[in-house]
């Protein structure tokens, strides 16, 4: 018997069917050994040595894997192909007492027969540089989280948390909100001319004065310009015609796929995470069973394998024609700092077209898979070709410009329309330099600059990527944590910091400037990348951080009293039954409660009862909003607001969150002791 350890049970069936009956595939469901939850477990006096333990709810799992390992003729550690997966493999090897240099590590960038068998037939030793990079990250996160969280709770209130990536991501949201509130709009004007030649009308925009860029700031400037251009002769200047090209977009990486899934498909963050993971692990295809459809979904590389490029070439030439393949393969630059450990996200086999899978897989899977399929195929197609025309029109010292383009060859746009695609047709008459055109009218338009836009989950992910904060595997989890901690909330699909989130950020910025510095956090990621490459030691990176951090921690701890003011209480529509004043919502040691706004004259308080449950959730059935309802007998339950189209009901509230342990949906139970729990009975994850 040959034993293969994997992480997620979702891909167990897919892998097993490729390996055959002599293999046993065992899913650990993530980590089985980690830093203990209830103690610091980092020896600050011994080179930051961590102490690991078997995760309490994984002891049965460990007993099972030990028994299986004793009977196995060969063992393969096939956890996910990333740093965390490498660390899990190392923990398994340690638990099983495997030789340090044993060739037991294998990983599947895609779950196909070819790759699974090739990986099993060529196992490698565990990559300890990858393990150390993950250890360094884990120790840094433990130090910052374990030291800062109690301090925040003491200085502000309640059970608060901080994190190396989490807190800097929160700062992005808070800084954006402050920029919006402090924004002062500036006036500017657009001036354009409607021109014509022989009855053919076209538009030109005022762009320059005496060959310098023109910025019109107020009505007075407009009036002065109009005095000159209204009576002026309009003469054709430079006429520039050229062929321009549009390159297809790169295949998806983690951040770009997540952004498009949220913005184009309107998926929730948790919905995207589960759907993408299922496409990688395997989905049920009618008539074929469970089949993995895409490569590994956590990647920051746009690279694709040569085999995949040939597969795309054959598909393009068969379905679109020879001219739609560029001849040589398209290559795309991967951003600086990317790990480039995996290929871009792409279909495993192009025989599974969206048309083929229609009505054979769940609609949500099909929508996301179609994005991935079309983006990959388009990335390997010919460039689009345009006939572009630019015409300058001179009115004394002022220059107007008219531009347009007409499609010559559609190339990749036959499959994937570019977001900035212009309408076909130039709509500019034939013009020659020096000829005079007729001015029909001048149009002026007053405008004001607009404030920055709040982040959505998609744009925040993009900003994290641009700033170099975190890694592909952490984006979704980090944003989810901010919601879980109630540091941010959603307003009209935008992420807004709560008063608590702002307070936490301001406190951390005051006392922990280095830890809250975006560039510092990004540079630390690069240093951890150096550990992965064998160029640095994780202990040195941790020590450099902790030397300054410990001083800041000591100073902040010595400051007396509550550093920040509590947030303004939220008003309610409930009257105090003792004095008649309106009651407000406040936060206490045991959560939210109602208190009289006339405090301290009136000290009346009330626990929140079923009538005050205003929290909403996400329907697992249709994706709609779930809110508190009452039956005819007055009993509380939660139902979908899309009723009667959707008849989903539950005694507990389904949250827009996933379990950090197993990825299943989380539910909130109300009552005297509210709690959040995982729907997966085998997981048993609970939050008080």
C-alpha cells in the first residue's frame, strides 16, 4: 500500500481515480501541528525558537495517519504547492519520524492524470528554504498578534486583535476614508468644438495653448479663451494616421481573478473562495464524475507551460482559424517581487469548453470557469489591429485634437472584448494639412475633481497586490478577518472602516509606526522571499523586526489610561421605559447592549432581544440578503429576503464569512451567549 497525504478532502476523489487502487489518499484537512492557541510559544531568548503542538481537534486525525503510515510501503506528502503546504509537509514528516532528506514531497499544480502521476513518480526532499520562509512569517505574525492584541484590548476596549498584514490592510481602508473626508474638489472646464467639412460633422477637444498643455480652471479663463476661438479660423494641422495594436491581457493570477469574480460576476468574497477552490480540487461533471478543471488558484505568476501554449494554439487554430494565432507564443511580464512558483490560473484541458460544460456543472462553477477559460485562450491569440487617426485643428494659438480608430483585425477581441474598447469607426472626414474646416459651435462644460473611491473587496485586493502586502494565499483571508473583527463594514458594496477600525489604526500608527508602515511591510515580504531562495535566515529577519518593536511595545504599555475615546453610541428607535429618553446601542464586556441616552441620570440598560437583531447575512441558496423574521407565533428565525422566489430559512444567521479552518460557511447563534460556529460538524470551529 502506498500512502498519499493531501490537505483538502475536496480533491481526494479526483486524485484517487488517477493513482489507482494501490494508493490510499488521506486528507488532513489542513494543518495538524501548529503553535498552540493559548500560549505565546516563541522563545525570545533562544533565537525565536517556536514550540509546536498537535492541534487539539486533530489528535484523532494524527492517530489515523500514524496507523496508516506504519502499514505503508511508500509515503508521499502532497500538501498544496506553496509555502504553507511545504510547512504542512514538514510537520507531517516530523510527526511520522521520516528522515530529513527522504524523497517524500510531491505536489500537484494541476489535478490531471498526467501531472498527478508525473509528480508521484518523481518525489523530492522537503524544501526547507520554503519551510523556513513560512516559519519566519508565522513567528512574525505570532509576535505581533500576541503582543499587540492584549494591549489593544486594554487601551481601547473588548477583545481586539492586530496582525502584521491585517493591520496594514486596515490602514489602507482608513487612509482612503480620511482622504475622501478631507477631499476638497477643484474646478476645471472642458472645451470642445463641433466642426464639419462638407456637411460631415466631427468633434475636437481643446488640448493646448502655444504647444503647452492647457488646464482651464475657472469661468474667467473660459471667457478669455472664447474671445479668441469664437471668431478664429479653424485650420487643419498635423494629420497622423497609423496602424496600432492591442495586446491581449495576461492569463489570470490570484488577485486579478478575484477582482473580476467580484466585479463582473458579483460574487461574494467567501463565494469566490469556495468556487475557485472547487474548480481546482474537482467538481462533479454529469456523466464523468469529479474532475478538476483548473490549475492551482494561488499564484502571482503569469507564466504558462509550453504544453499549455501548444494546447491553446491547437484550440485557437481549430476554432478561430490560423490567423488568430500569433505564430510565436505570447509572453507576459510577471510583476517584480512575484514568487513565480506556479503557472498562471488556466484550464487543465481545453476539451472542457464552457459550451461543453453547460448544464453539466453548477452554474456558479460555470460562470467562474468561463472567465478563466476565455481569459487564457484570449491571452494566446493574435493582437487586435486598428487603423488609428489623430488630427490637430488650429485656432490661432489654441490647438484642438480629434482622435478615433477603426478595427482592421479583431484578433483576441473576437473572444474577449477589452474593457476600454472604443466604438468601431473613426468618424472623422478625410482631411489634409492646411485646409480650413467650419466651426459649428463651441461647447463648454464645468467639472469638479472627484474624491477617491472607497475600496470594494476586489479593488482592495488589487491595492494589496500593488503595495506588496501579503501574498496571493492571504488576500481573501485578510479582508475576511477585517469584517470578522468588525473593523470594517459594507455600505452599498463598498468597504467602510468602523469607528473601532479607525481607533485601532490611529492607536497603532501613534505607537507602532514601523509595523504600520506599508513599505516596511512590503519589504519584509521581500526579505521572506530571500529566505525562500536560501539567501537569508528567518531568525535574522525576526530579530531585526523585534529589536525595534519591543521598544515600542514597552513605551506604549507604560502609557496610562484609555488612550482613545470610545466611539459615539449608535441611536436606536427604542424608548427607555424608566425615563422616556431614547436608548442607544453600546459595547460592553459581553457584547452589544441597550443603554439609556440619559446616562448617568438614568442607568437603565437592556440586553438585546430578538426584536433588536438587525444584523443581516448572505443566503447560501441564492446569494440574497438573509434577515431576522418572526413566525405567526412570534418565534424568531432567519429567512431570505427574496422569498417567495427563494424559500431558505434557518434558526441561525448564515454569515458572509468562511471558517478559517475548513472553508465552510459560518453561522451566528443568538441568545444569552451569542457564538459563531462552523456548519461543518467535523470541524467544530467556534467563536465566543
